């Protein structure tokens, strides 16, 4: 059976792995998982950096979150930003029709097939990205469970640890040993309810 110190060391190691990618970089070094920013230009010529041009992406201007509101890109696409430069909505560019009396030509079967193939490809890429994220969450959950299991082992050891003998010169009542038994029973019931 492992001692409390070795269990505590393992719990510390699992905890460090669990939160390691959320901790700030040491000595100003950039994080390895930092996402690449792509540049875009606003209608007024301002250069912005974007993590992803989709809802949830982050827009910054020279490293600072872009202001809240609507911003039009050079191609006419409008992005609506919330707090901290988070993209809340993307409005596609509206094309003005010079002569509205001329009906548009119907889209051919080949055009629809190409659009469907592009949509299918984009959807598959998104699902693959979500599967990767889900796998990472499963790893973190496993590590969190190991941390919890280690903490439960330490708690159990503390409850079951032998107590030193009472000083016979000190007058006390035996009520404490009954309270200790009740506390041990409550803790064991609590441990069983969490583990099950």
C-alpha cells in the first residue's frame, strides 16, 4: 500500500498535467498551443488579426481586442463583435443588383453539386476538429478522476490513521472517541456515495 506522500506526489503531478496548458507561459515564452492569427483588412483600411473568421473567433487590432460593434471587412462582409473582440455574428456581403428586372439564371446541377461537396468537406473538417477537442476533454477527465481518486485515498488514510495515546494526566471524557467513530462512519458513507 502506498504512503500518503507518494499519493500526494502523484495527485500533484496529475493536477499539473490537467491545468498545465491553462497556466501562463514561464519567463514570457509563447505557448506552444497558441493559435495562428490571420490578417484581414477593414473597409477603412485598418488591419485586424483574426483567430478564425467564424462565430467564436477573436478579432484584435495590434494585439488589443477590437471594439464592440459592427465592422465591415474589405470584401463587404460585416462582423459583429462582442466583448473582448469575440465574433458574435457574420453578415455576408450584400450584392447590389444593377438591374433588378433581369431574373437570375437558375443554378445548374453542377453548381449545386460543387456547393454541396464544399459544404460536406467543411462539415467533415469541423466534425474532425470537434472529435479532437472531445478526445482532449476525455484525457483531462481521466486525469481529473485520478486526482479525485488520490485525494480520496489520502482522506481515507487520514481517517484511518492510528491516533496517539491520550495523556493519562489530562482529564477528559470518552465522548471524543464516540464522535470520532461517528465522523468516520459519515466520511465512509460520503466516500461511497461519491465513488458510486
